[in-house]
C-alpha cells in the first residue's frame, strides 16, 4: 500500500457523485461484482477504493470514512485483513518496483477467490492499476469477472493510459473521477502537511491532482518540469544545448521523468482547453492523448526516457506548426 494510505483512509476530497453512488450501493445491497474507478492519476481513486472495501468488510452501509481504531480499519491499514487483497506492481530483490503487474499476481488472486472468506463475509480485491497489467494478466482476470464467486468483489483502478479489453469494461460498473477543483486539491495537500504556498506550488505541476503533486515536489522534479515546459512553449528559441539540458534533467530520476512529461501533457491539455475553434481543440486533444500513452509505454516497457521526452517535444512543436498557437 502507499505510505499515505497506511496512516489513514482519508478523507477523500471531491468526487461527491462517485461517493454518493458507492454509499447507495452499500445501503441498497445491490452490489455489482466488478467496479472500474477510472480517471487521471493522483485524484484519490485508490484511496476511495480502499474506503469502499473497508466499509463493505466492516458491514457499514451509510458511510465510507471508517475510524482508524475500528477493528476492520486496523487490519486493513496493517495489510493484514485476510479477505482483502491489493495487487500492485511488485518490487525486485534490489528494491526497484517492476514495470508491470505480472500474470503470477493475478493467478494468486484467482486462488484467493477460490477460498472461503476467513471472516465470513466478502472477499475483495483492489487492482492498482489495470494500466500496469499486460494482456496475459487481463485475460487471466477476465475469467473471474465472467464467473465471479459468491460474495466477491473486484475494484479496478484505471488511469486511462493504456487500452483496456472491451470484455473487461463490459463486465464492470464504471465510476469516472475527474481532476479536483483547486480549493479541494489545496485542502487535500494541506491536510497532508503542506503549507499553502508549498501546496499551490506543487499543484502548479499537477493541477487538480494532489496525489500526483505530492510525488513531484523534489527540486529535481520541479527543475525538469520547468525546463520541459519552457522547451515546449518556446520552441523557436530552443537550441541543441537547451534541449540537451531538458533531456538530462528529465532522465535524472523517475520523478523527474514524470514531472517533465506531466508538464508537457499540460501544455497540450491547456492548448486544447483554450483553443479558439474545434479543429485546433481536437488536434491538441489528440496530441495530449498521444503523450499520455507515450509516457505510459516508456515506463512500462522501460524505454529510453530522454528519447521519449524529445519525441514529446517534437509532437508538441508539430501540432503547434499545423494549427498555430
């Protein structure tokens, strides 16, 4: 589990419609076996999935915010609840997180669902995230979604960075998460311990995505983000030396790469949002989607990060020349 999740379940700010739908499902007892929480990284999907699972396992039907001294809460926060499995990318012997969720993790999950619930209720799995699972893993998961055991529930966290099998989508109830309003994102970061000025600065690199902003706070990450943004916005003044510096900054750490690419994606997103006609907006939106996929592929396939950043900058420049800034 993520470190911030280990300390508490929440609160989760925003996403009122999503939270209301989950509470309605708890109250009504009409529980779909497969749920897909889809939206950008860093907006609270995983945290809310954990809250939903905790409420279901504890038997609550009217809220999602368990107290940390609750018995179910205590078990989950210590990763020791026997009827909950969280599947994420594992770490290798050197402590480095692998690029994808292996199919063996999904096979272990299938075995988990073949067992009786240890505490007599639900068995729940949270997969974080489906974007980081290969086709073999998705196909292995599909059988459980098609023939779910009684009292079982799977929550799939989806960032929208890679295509998902239509057969998986069709068997899940989809809840869509958007970026948070500025004040709610600020509140989330302040509750996490940041001063307002630092929270605002962090969100400038990931607007509306406090979880993502928390990961991009290092000096190296911020330098990489600023350099990449400057290169994308001022291509005519960019020379070889400047480009080399951008690529060097982006390659220093995984956080630096994320920050640089996130900054480049924001350039395309803002251009689409502020375009003065539908054709320009569509071109920039298509570029934004392409960059999101390029970032995911680069990380998942362990490709050259410098080359990926260079390709992203060229895509932005190409779109700018075609539609005009």
